[in-house]
C-alpha cells in the first residue's frame, strides 16, 4: 500500500513539474515579447528605453519576430501575451 501512495505522489509531482515548466516557457516568451516591443519602440520613436539599441520594426513586428523565433507557438498564444498586458 505504501508503494502505491509513493507512486501516486511521484505522479502528482511529475505533473506539477511539467505544469511549472510549461508556465516557465510561457513567462520567458512573454518577457521576450515585451523586450522586443521595447526595442521596436526605441527604434521607431528614437528614444532610449533600454541600455542597448533595438531592432527595426513596425506595429506588428513584435509578433512577426516572435513567430519566426518560435514557429511552434500559435499566433493566438503570442497575441494573447499582449492582450493580458492590456488588461493589467
């Protein structure tokens, strides 16, 4: 009986770890999306926001760049990163 409880506990921990890893990936992607948006704003408006100069871009360039970098991430998920920020 104890072996069964240990196995169940290990499975719960594995699921929690997988969920945490997924959340971590999303948070890294969200951080990169904001960094990319800032870099584009620096270039478009010629104002220093970060210490390092950014990339050339337009209104949709952040999503376009992230789509190229993360081809397996869906457009809805990428756009959702900015929808969440707008609500905050």
